[in-house]
């Protein structure tokens, strides 16, 4: 262990990084020492040290640090010095208000806060500091007004303001009352970010057709509803804004992959070693688009990374069809198509393995949905091989994938689910 550390320290990059870190720490310590020297000396009024000691921003920063450490007397002195230097420096006033609250002088603190609020209500400067003071004192009127302003007009503070508001008012109806309907979209996005589905559902009717609401946010909402097994609402949103025509979305790969909701889910190139994908715009059988999957022959891959969750009716038979072309696929375990339950128990139903090399060929798979399943997972699959030559190589192209509901009395199409590949 020590030998490894010593070897690491001998690297020029490591030594340079350590040296620069020490230089930065030394500069920081020199600056602090330079400032603190004024406690023991009386510098000239024309010197930099004297001017920095009267800088209200620096004095407030030191006061806040002292306040955090519990040195309330020292913090009060620094706030007072900042106000002597600049009586109109609002952060010093808000810091002093917070300090009074810490000392138990809530009445005096509220008097100062309301006076500051009356004099600065028309300006947006330092609203966050005032909101923090109002939060500490429990002044909901000032807090609501300033947080609503920050959410609407100050993007740099929006997330912090929403976090603070959500911690103070947990009920979405109260959030809407205090922050205003003009902030409904920001409240909805914040609920999605926090995965607070109850709040997101509350705000959804107010924002679903907002011009600034992107499909990515709608898709995230659909995904969160799906994960919570609220399929009826997820399906309604999906069909209204994404696809009301087909059970299997974008089966010809002619549109960008959504990678969420009820669209195609695909791995990020580079994340799964030994396999890459791309949309070939003219790779289909008639010059249309196709999904091209390339196995590099470097890994024995357990592949399941191209899939789609499909909304289905329980207890119903469906037919999956599509077109596939392969070229020089290797190993005794080649890819196949599989349908399994999504967030429900359903046995895997599979096609046979694809041929090593074949021209564009139509495949089909009948599958049944159990009574407890409202969604099924359709995916391209390849299981690991135990043979000596197990690193899969070759290419395949997919297009024209489609799912159709079958009549209740329909017989299977002739292609039976294949048994598990031989291990």
C-alpha cells in the first residue's frame, strides 16, 4: 500500500497538483493574516489594509462565519462595523436581523425586518437574504412575497427558493396560494425533480398545455407515473402528447429515441462494452430507417439493452412482427426477441435465435398478457454463452416492428416461443 502511494507521489502530475494546492492554501492564509493584522495595528487610511477592513461585504462575510461558530458577540460587532461603513448595505441589516433572532430578540428583529421590507419592496436586490430572515422569524407574508419573486424573476436563486418554499409549505395547494399561479410551471418542474408525484399530479392540470413546458418534462412525468404503477394516467398523457396510433412506438426508428416512458430505451454508447448502436437513416429494406446494432467480438455480453415498455390489456393475446437483417453473427448464443412482464410477473416468451447471416426477413411472435399485467417489456436479447468461443461479433438491423392485438379465438401463428438457449 505504502509503495503504491510513494509511486503515485513520484508522478510529475501528482506532484504539480500537490504543489499548486499548497500555493493556493498559502495565498488564502496570507490574505486572512493580512486582514486580521488590523486587529493589532492601526494602518494608514490610504493603505489597502485599511480600506479592506472597512469593506462591508468582507465584514459581513466574517460576521456570518462568526455567527455560524456561535460567536454572537463578535458577529454583532462586525455587523455594526459594516453598517458604520455603509448604513445602506442591506446584507448587514439582514445579518443583524438574523443575529437578533439567534439571540432570542424576535420582536426587535421583526421590527427591523418589516422596516426594511417597507423600504425595499420595489427592488429585487437582496431578496434572498430577506427571505432567509423571514423564514427564520416565521414571517409568512414577507417570505411568500419574496420567494414568489425569486422563483419568477431570479433563475439563479429559483431552485433554492423552491426548496425553501417546499420545506415550509408541504401541501401543494398552500404552495400554489403563496407562490402564485404564475409559478405553476416552476412548481411542477420542481416536483418532478424531487420525484414528488403527489405535487406533480396536483400541478399537472395547470401546466400540461403551457407553451414553455417541453416534452421532456411530460415524458419524465409519464415515467414517474409508470414506475408508481399509475398506468391509466400515464397512458392518457402518453396517448395525448406522444403516440395515439400504435401499441409499439416508433417501430421503424424514423424518429429520435425517447429513452423513457413508453418509447425505446437504449444504452448510452460506451456504457456497455463490446456493442454499439446507431440509427441508419437509409439502412431499411426500402431505403428507410433502421436500428443498426454492432457487436465488436470483444465481450461475452448478456445483452438486454434495447427495449420498450408497451401498454397492453390484461389477459389478451398480441402479435409482435418486424423485419431483421443479420451479417456474420457469431457464437452459439445469438440474439433473439423476448417479451416479459413489466413490473408484473409474466414468463418470458421468445422467438428463436436469429440466423448468423440473413437478408431482410420477417419474424413474428405471439405472446399472451397475464391478468395482472398492464404493460409488457419487448426487448432484443442475447444471453451469455459458456462455449470457448463466446465473444459475440457481427451486425444486425431492425425495422418495421409492430404489435397488434389478436382476436380471442385466434390460433398461434406457428412460431412458438423458443426454449432457453443451451448452456
